[in-house]
C-alpha cells in the first residue's frame, strides 16, 4: 500500500515538473518571439507582401518601401500603405489606377508557423478602412512619356520560390475613388463609401490572370450612392444602392437617374439656341448573368437579362429660343453603339411600368404642350456585337405597349440593326380608341388649335427607313373631327380672323371622317422623307409621321 502511494507521489511530482518546464519554455519562447517579432515581420512577412502585390497585378504595381509594419493584440498592422503603378499595359481603357493609398491595414489570424518555416502566408482576415483609389486619364502623351513600357509578361519576383498567399476573408469599407486629369480641379471623390467583401482569396502562380492574379470563392461589392456631374454642368448621373455579387453574376441598383442640373427655364437660358432637355429616372434594376470579368478586362458587356421595375423619360424643348443656324450633326442610337469601346452581348432587356412625356414650349405660349405615354412596357432582345456570340449580326427586336394620352392602347414592333453604319429601321404600330380632345393638351399651347369634337377609333403605322430615308404609311381611323383656330397670342381671345380661319379649316382643309364602311376604304397617307443630319432620332421619326398624317387629315404640317 505504501509502495503504491509512493509511486503516485512520484508521478504527480514528475507531471508537475514537466508542466513547469513546458510553461517556462513557452514563456521563454514567447519572450524570444516577441523580442525577434520585429525582425520576423520585416524579414519574413513584409517581403511576402511586396511579392503578393507584384504578383497579383502581373508586375504593373508595387508596394511602396515607405510602408511600416508592426503588431498589436495579435494583429499585424501595416501603416502608410501605398501601392503605385510601375508600368502600364495598354488595354484600350481610357483610365487607369495610378495609386492606392491606405492609412492602416489590419491582418488577423496569421499562421506564424508558416511564416517561420517559409511555407507561404495564410491570413484569416484582412481589413482596411477608407482606402483611396486614384485614377488617371490615359492617352498617347502618357504612354510616350514612358508610362507604357511594361509588356504583359513582366513579373518581378522578389522571392526565389514564390509560395501561396491566401486570405480566408478580405473586408474593405469606406473606399473612395478619385479620377483626375490635366483639366480636373475637383478634390471630391468620384465614388465614395464603397464596401467590398471577399472570401477564400488565393494568390498563386497557377492563378495568374490578365489583370489580377487572384482567385476567390465569393466577392460582394456595395456602393450606397454615387453622383457624377458632366463637364458641361447641365447633367448629372445619380445612383443609389449598387450591389454586386460576382460569384452569382448579379447586379442590383435601387435607383438610377440621368437628370438636368438646371430647371426648364434655366436650361433654356443657359443655351444660346434651342436645345432639347431630357431626363431619365428608373428604379428596381436587376441584371443577371453578368460577365464581370469581361468588363474588368475591358472586353465586353455581357449579361443574360436586365429588368427595370419602373422608369420615366421626359423630353422638353423650348421653341422660344432661336434655332441654331449651323446645328451640329445629331448622334443616333446606332452611332452610340458603333462607337462604344466594348462589345455588347445582351440577351434581353425588360422595362416595366414606364412613362414618357414629351413637352414643347412654343413662342407666345403660356405653358408647354404635352403628349404622354403611360403604363409603358418595353422589351428588347439580342443587342449583340460580340463576334464570339451566335447572335452577332442579328438586328435588335424591340416591342412596346403603352396607353397614349391615358386612353389609346398602343402596340409597337421595331426591328433595328443598332450596330449598322446607316440608319436602317422598320416600325409597325397600332393605336386604339381615344377622344380627339385629348390632343388639346399639345395642340392648344403649340399649334394654337383646339379640337372641339371627334373620336379617334384607331390607326395603323408602317415605317421603313433605309439609309436615313423613310417611307411612312399612316392610316388614322376617326369620325366627327372638327377644330377651331385660336389667336396667335395666348393672352388674347379669338376674333373675326380666327373664326374665318376655323371655317376655312373645317370646310376645305380638315377631313372630318376617315373610316372603313359604306363601300369606302379609309385613306392612307404615304410619304417619303430624308433625314437632315442635325435631326435627332425621335425628332426625325415624328416629322415623318406628321407628314403622312397631313396627307389624310390636313392642316397639321
């Protein structure tokens, strides 16, 4: 019995002694590691980070030597981080990142054993707040000055045997993007408060890509708001809550708007000659099947489907301003698509719950005339210029339904090769029944004419445009149409002259009925018209329709 007690005491003392030894060794190791930590950070960790930056950007950027490294509460802290361009690879992009500046970068959960034995660098979490990204305009002068000397294969290897560098997660908050060129004096960021979250980020030799040698399991980007004013200071772009999920190929935007910075009166006074003022507002935007890699590599805009839940367009023209005696050529939609630097490959676009308002203010009028389309739904498919896509070369098909002036049901089918050099277009449209008096909202302020009676029973339109020349056929169906001519001065009442004009118009000019029946067929107005180079897209289409309507109704051209 005493022998067993003695053995137990020996084992207890031995275990206690070993525990004391392990504790002393751990404390000694901790003291030794702490003593040499600064040396470890500068000789083992910092070179790996320099190497990571060069490899992740294919040698086009480098981490500044002024970066300072330290530790606190188990974290590695990088201070005064600056990643700057060391060479430019021309990819056709008009802007490039000049440098990225961050006050502090935090690295958590580093595997120190890997650091000591040199087996890569594995980090649980990297966090940075309010980094500043400075972008610059790239032109031939910049490249000629030596900015574009690096070939795509240039890769500076700081370590003799590059090893894997990985992060379980990377979180960026409050990022700012600045865009500057020789003409820019704005110190405000172009984009602000950007958040980025990435998981399972890996940098390795086999993962090299043309722009970033990174692979990751997921990447989410959130931009709460952005606003950009154009150089002429008359328009700005606004967007709210832009969210992207790279691995899900998904883009969502709560709202997007292209709006004038000036009121209607201010906009007209700002320009010497008459100029159209447009605005676009939309909300509930979702794009699926987005090829973010193709966009980041500046190759293509590829997406499977885009839907807009609600939108509105307003166009205003103040005819009280004089016309430009030498108007510049107007840009057409096909001019825009042809000149865009990236290829398009969009399967479908759907825009629901829309409203279109066209306003014109004539000289002497007290208010603008208005034409409206409500409950507009538009669908377009196959917008494609990517030669790798089977849809390349096919014309874009567009369909639209709407309520004209809140009553007449409108259907439109359009075939438009949007990448054609010439303006080629086919339109087939119908309109349903509505009261002719609804037209007074536009005719009275602008044409100084008032519809006193009449019902539009429907109508058909066919337009074929070839190389900018339209052949337009219009068949309006209506009955009991009459109108009266108003005084040119909106502030004055009708006189004898206006009464005489009304009698002549209703008797000799205006066709009061155009219907099928009683052995007669409704008249169709068919005309040709060639577009003037200064005429905008919708302006040309409207003038062609108006000429054909005049062939039937009379007195409106």
